[in-house]
C-alpha cells in the first residue's frame, strides 16, 4: 500500500529533483533518501565534503522517514537492559549517549537551517498500561544509574491530570525529547545538504552496484555514477543491490492515522503537549498536533493493510484509551515499513572497502539514523573508527522467510501476554 501520509497530503512535494542522467564521478554516493541517507550526506557536507550524490528511488522521505510518528528521543529499538547485559556499562552508555547527542543535533539543525517542521519540544511520556509500576521503577532506576538519564516519575494523579484516560497507571516523563513533522524535517535536511553542494536525484532507483577499480559503480535506469564510497541506506524498502544486505533485515509494517481537529476538546483530553506511548510490547503512540488533531500510531505486522483497514484497527485502539472521542472523524490513515534486524539494533558500518551500510533502525530510528549519519560521515571523511562501537550488532541474516513467521508469531505472543496481564490485573 502506498497511501499518502497526512504530512504529504497537506504539503505536496516541492518541485521534483531531476532523475540521474548520464555518467558522473563523485567521492561518495548515498543510496536512499530517508533519514539514514540524508544524515550521512549532510554530515559529509558539514565536514567540507561536497562531492556527494544522493539517489532516491521515489521522492525524498518516501520511506519510513517521511511517514513516521514523529517522536524524537534517545535510545534504540533494543532495550537498555539488553544493551547493558550484552555490552557492559561503558560501551552501552557510549552508544546510548550517541542517540542523546543526536536529539540535540536535531534541535541544532532545525534552528541552524530554519527547518519549519512543527517541532514541539515538550518531551515524551511513557505511560503504564498495567497496574504494577515495578517495570517503570526498574527502567527509571536503570537509566539513571547506568546511562545518566533522568526520567521524571509521574504518579497516578499527575498522569490523570495530564491524560484524561483511565487506561493508565503511573508514567515516566522524558524531558529531553520532542516531536515533529518528519517529512518537513526530511525536506529541510535535503535543502541544507543541497545548499552545501550535495547533488540529490529523485526517481533514481539504484539498480546495480559493481566494483569499479578501487571504487564502485552504481547504475540507475538513465545514468551511472562512479564513486570511491557508496553508502546503502534503504531501510525496509530494500535496495536489491546486495543479497546479504537485503537478507539482514525484515521489512515490518506499522500504522498511523490522523483525526480531524479537536479544537477545544483537545485540552479536555490532553493537558500536555508531550508525545505519549505506553508500556505494552505492541504499544499505542500518539501526539497532539499544533492544529489540535491527534496523530495516532500503533501495531506492527508483516501484513500491509489498506487505509480503511488501518483506520478501523487504530480507531478501535484510540477508543480503548479515549472512549469519549467516539464521534471523532479520522481523516487519513497510512502505513510504512521499518527494517528490523534479528538483534533489533542498527546495522551500521563497512561491508567491504568503500561500501558502507546504515539500515535496521526498526521503529525507533529518528535519533539513531542521525547518530549513524554522523558516524558514517566521520568515517568516510576522516577515517573515524567510531562506527565499530556498533559492530557487535552486524549483518546477520534475518532468516527470511521463516523470520517473517517468527516476527509475526512473537508479536502475537507478546500481544497475548499483555492482554492476559491486563485481564489478570482487572480481576
Ligand atoms: C509508520 C512508522 C512510524 C514510526 N514512528 C517513529 C517515531 O515516531 N520515532 C522514531 O524514532 N522512529 C519511528 N519509526 C522508525 C523510523 O521512521 C525509521 O527507523 C527511520 O526513518 C529509518 O530511516 P531509513 O533512512 O533507514 O529508512 P527509510 O526512511 O525507509 O528510507 C529508505 C529510502 O531508501 C529508498 N530506496 C530503497 N531502495 C532504493 C534504491 N535501490 N535506490 C534508491 N533509493 C532506494 C526508499 O525509497 C526510501 O526512501 C517509524 C517507522 C514507521 C514506518
């Protein structure tokens, strides 16, 4: 399904950037116009490397980056406790800090390049779906002790004051977080990169990738580019250029919808401008938009669904939290693909000499793609080896097609477990 997101429908694409034609030579060719590719290209330009070309098969932000929930916060798809157990305190903290720094870099770029993306710097609330607050207490303690990150405790009364729903117990407030229109931000990054010399071509799918002396040759339907370095950043939309790269991720769908404007009713439902998600495995995520709409997302699936099906499913989810909004009209619903590795961490780094990769950001990718872009730009421009911090989580096979069944089964398993816990608590 390729339904226009709300972001795109309200703000159609700027004039298209011409497809690649003819033969070109550049220092670095980035394949993929999502946040991973854009952040790498802009990171290179900001380091003085303007001999960069970015190829996007559709238009900038066509993938997950231009259609996501717009939450900007630290961390990865993989949980902090797992990082700690797998990497030890120092390395886990260094990686987590990379994403916290990325949140700050996003703020700086919005200011520096004057990107009009409705950035709402009001934090994020993690709302407890269950009665037992132990999971929240443990996470708050772990983040403070090992990651130097303080999430503020919100008691039941405080939560009820901020969110008019009896679904939730306590909450944790992450102040260092924002939310924005991701498509407007992607377009802003593109402007920032092109104003510093990066060449961007839309409607330019890379269709082959071959060795070319000490560099690489990338072909598109009407052109070819010879580059010393190539960065593959194609997310869940799979470039189809290297078998082991595509085999490393599962494309998984998630869904989003936008309501009609609520007007003054918004304040009756939410007395916060923070974005909100809950503590289930298959959580709802939602946020108030400046024009008083609610943007609502949730679910993960290996199934792509029609806009009507997404609308039905998410509307049901919304009404479980806010039954008082039963008469609300849903204006648009859409889906997007995330790319997940088996280890739920990004795959970032060198595949072969001059061939780089940034994919598998999962459902938590806005800050991590920014972090990855910085690491890759610094590696390509200055030989910085920091990307090796992520090398424990490499290009392992996602075991397709069995991996799809496994992903859907574990989703259903966790969903059933959460439902059971919910029922048990309400006895
Ligand atoms: C619905 C949804 C909601 C989400 N919500 C959030 C959120 O609120 N916060 C958060 O942090 N993360 C969220 N995520 C995850 C986040 O959006 C992604 O992790 C991140 O955007 C991935 O960026 P990317 O550049 O790797 O991939 P994408 O943004 O998917 O970009 C890949 C691009 O590569 C292009 N491409 C593919 N093949 C080729 C080729 N051969 N040649 C040229 N171009 C090619 C595609 O057209 C696409 O534009 C969400 C994801 C989805 C789908």
